[in-house]
C-alpha cells in the first residue's frame, strides 16, 4: 500500500471494506503465514460482519483542573447521539 493511499484511508470517514486482492499482494512472510492468510480470506464471511458506528471525537483543555461548566451542551451538539464518545 502506497503512503498516499494509506493516508487517504486514515483521513476518510467512509467505511473501508477489505480488498482481498490487495491483501494477497502485501509482503510475504513465509509459506505458513501465506497459507493461514489464504484460509482466513476464504472463510472471511463466516467470522466477519460490517456494522457502521458513529463517533464523537474531541479534545477539551481544562488546564489540569476540573471543568467549571457542564460539558453537556458540547457533547449534545448533534441531533442524534453518537455510538461512542472519545474525549481527550
């Protein structure tokens, strides 16, 4: 995977589906690893499913102190609550 392609995947907010052909072109680590990878790819539908999630990502700087006001208005800034909140 080229660096430009990898950076585009990181920035994308769209779901990324597996690309079996691309996975098989990745660097080879030996016969055993290739056999395992091929068997896993053949049975991928048996152990994977795709589900979309929504995330709220934010940073909140309180300068090492407890917040003086409630974070509720900030966390509830959208009509639909996200599935996950990630606050640093």
